[in-house]
C-alpha cells in the first residue's frame, strides 16, 4: 500500500487524511498494517500511526477490537447498520389524522410569516412568554368565542393538543388526581400521553350518543372527551349526555378535558358548540391547526379554568404571530371554507366508490368507519400488499371488538379515490 503524507498539520493528521482517502477510493480494504510495520515503512514514530488509526476508528472508517487486527469498516455497511430501513410509502394512504397536505396554503402562510417578520417589534424576538404571545392569545380567545361558542378563559398557546393535555395531566397528578377516564375507542396517542404524565387511564365505552357518562368509574375526577366529533366512531355527544357529563363534573368536583377534534369539518349541519362554553370553570378546551393546516406547524392552544392554568411548550414566536395575522386577515376562514368543500366532495366520491358497504361517521371530519363481516387485521394486511394503507379500528380500542376499518380521506389525492376503493374492495373479497 502506497501512502503519501502531504498537506499541512501534524504527521498523524496527514496520515489520517491519506488513510481516509485510500478507504474511500477502495484502495485500502480488509485489515490495515500493524502500527509498528506501517511506522517503519513511513519512517515515522509508532505514535503517529496509532493516533491516525484512533481518529479513523472514532470516525467509523476503521473497526478495532482488542486481540485482533484493526480492519476497514465498509462505509456503506456502517451507514446501513446505523440507519433503520424506511419502508416505501403506500401508494394510497387512507390512514386517519392528516389533512390535505397538498393544499397547504403556502402563499398565504408565507405572506403571514413575512408580515410577522416585517412588523414584529424587536423586543418580541427575545425569550418567548411561557403562555404564548399575548397577541395570539387574544386572537385565539376572540376567534374561539365567535366561531366555537367558547367562554372566556385563560388561553395558553402550546405545541398541539397532545402537548396541552400532557401539561394539564401533570398538573392533575401534582394535585393528587392520578386517574383519567378516556373514551374507548379513542386516540391512542392521547391515552399514552396521559399515562406518560403519570396518570392511570380508565377506558369508558362510547356509543351513538358519545361517552357513556354513567360508566365513569367511582373515584375518577378527570375525563378526556371529543364531544364535537368523537374519534374514531364519529358520534356527537348528545344533549342528554352533555348534561350528564356536566352534572358529573359538578358532583365530583371534576375536570373535563375537551379535545375539540374535527369541529371545523361538519357537512350536514353547523357543528355543535363547545362543552367549555357551558361551564368554563370545569372544562379545559384544547385545539390545534394539525387537522386544518398541518401538524408540522406544531401550533395549538388550550382554554383553561383559572385553577388549572398551566404553561406548556409554546411554538416559535414568529409562527405564533403568523397564525395571529392569518386569523385576523380572514385567511384562516377562507382556507377552511375551501377545505370543507374539497373534503365533502372527496368523501362523497369515496362513499360512492366503496359501494354497498356499512359505513358510519360520515357526516363530519376527515375519516369514516367501514364495518366488516370478516377479520379486519387480515383485510389490513391484504390492502397493504396492494399498496393501500388502512387502519384497524382495534388499534384504537383497549380490547378487540366488532371488525371495522378507519378510513382517512383527508390526505388522499383526488385522483386516487376510485383506485384506492377498488383495491380495498378486492382485499375485502379475498380475505
């Protein structure tokens, strides 16, 4: 092996550069020469060689083990071993939880960001306030009162619904309330977040009227619900159950954590107002732009009773001010109006393409439930093999139940609706 030591710096650095180049060029492979022999060949001290070898071991070019020769580590193999293989994305993604990422309002959002950068006072670029920027807190409070019927409360800006719920759960645990009732089925992510905050989760069944309030276990003083559009069943909390839930909170001095999930997308009538608007002292309201704009923005909010006010993790100030400007300019409402029309048309096409099947939860949101007469897990596997990603309803249950699939159409391309439905029907008939 011929190595040329050249360039600036100490000899061990020159040798490391030469060895590195030889490995990259494929000239050097297998075991490298023992340090004593290479030092004699180069006419340098053994320390120079051992230092160069140690540097390349640290960089991953060489692998050294006590009692055996130092060897070249194939760079491609090293990278493959360190990085997990990422499966190819499905051809048709019907997983729930995403809006139409193709129609993110890039230009209006960019204009809102530019406006925030151009007009924000210099002091606002300092450390962010724990509860969020005052301007966005004011804008969100006004917007939620006008659009969702929310009552005044302490508005806290956070990184999303999960972030806000986690912060409140930690506060509950600190005050000795360690049990949380949750809807079953329900969002697995929120259930795990509550457990991660130190709470014991008590599943409560959901039916066509929403959560069965009478089955909240004794001793529980906090409950997490999605009244406007229950995930994943799509049921709306009935007036009777709303009254029962508020009465329960008064009787046990409890806290209702209201996830305002999918409230912006109702296709058969206007969405019902928030539970928080009825009793703001016992209800914490959570929302975000994850389903309306993009989860990548990490922008959410909580409207909290004074006794349960917490500080979550506010997003970057510029993004907060961009959202404030986007709402104030009417851009957010214009985007929602356009999105509702697009999602409703896409839902209608999907329902028609699925044919004579039993569906539920089609009146709102960005997903529907397809009820099956066969093994849902098997259908999921066959659909995946055909390039269609769907979700088993059991993924959101604490125990297996009636076979069904949750089909999200928010991020499904319009050009793929019929093809995705055709492949899914084929998977159902071959199971």
